C-alpha cells in the first residue's frame, strides 16, 4: 500500500505561479514513475505531466507545456509540479499518482497508475 499526499494548491490570480508537492509513503517511490492529473467539475480526469523514476524523462500535456515543470526528489519521496502563468482553465483538483515499478519512461494514461492521492485544489481567477 502506498499513500500519496498532495499539497500546495490554492486560489490565485491569472498569471501567478504555484508549486504542488506530492509526498509518497513506502519504499517504492524511487523505482516508480509518477504522474499528475487534474479534474475540473463536470469534466473527465486529464493528464497533466509525468516523470520517469530516474527523473530523466518528462512528459507534458500540450495545454501546460512550456509553463509547467515536473520534477522529483527521490531522497525525499516527493514529486513536484511547478505551474507558471496560470490560467483560469487550469482550475481543477490536481492529483498525483504512482506507477509502481515502471522501468522505463512514464505513462500519460491514468489506467497505468496504481495509487492516487486525494488531490489539492487549484483555483485561478481572471
């Protein structure tokens, strides 16, 4: 069992930045890929970013590419999502997820992930 706890969400103005964090329990973090997904009210969950277990490979949705950076610190069992130039359409609940023991790369599909956090809310006002 892995527990994931997100933090760092909040209410901000368009153009502001936020840094989301996701802390993982257990010993599988460094051997697992990590992903961030978001879900707005009335919409399906969508991929935001993912990172391989080494951190060398990263993947981004087109909607956030160029203003978002995913990173990880395996010593702290934590993955981060730095979001800049936030837009009202970024408003959503943001969830991190772990894909245990993925050897190569990271998936953009939520079905690949084994455990999910409860999420942290991001609200962006225009």
